[in-house]
C-alpha cells in the first residue's frame, strides 16, 4: 500500500536570519530571529542565506531543511545546509 500525497512527508526549506540584541541591565547580549523565508528547494534557501548574511544589519543566517509528518504535524530536527556569521549554538536550536 503506497502513501497518498497528503500523507507523504513534507520537506520545508528555510532561510532564517538573526540580529544581535543589546544587553539589558546586568544581562547578556544575544541573538534573535529577524526573518524567516520558506522555499521550494535547498538551493533557493541557501542562496537567500548567503545574500542576507552580506547585509550590515544581519548578524548571521541559517539555511536548513525540516521534514514534517502531515498526519501528526510533527516536525523533525533541522538539517543545516549552511550556517553563516553569528548564529545560535546547535543545542539551542
């Protein structure tokens, strides 16, 4: 029995950019997500991350893919295509 298209795993290709946050009183500076873009191919997501990372306003950019199980709505761990500039540690993702 084959899976119907609506039950097949869906692959999402994401470009996510980060900006640096200023330290609050007694706190630490950090990163926050600024933008997220979804694409239909890995190449498109990677190209956008490379373009965004060259911007002075961008601290860093990730391009990654995740696989979604449409029957449960669960999304797997990200598989990074490229990580550019100042990006969060892998364990904080």
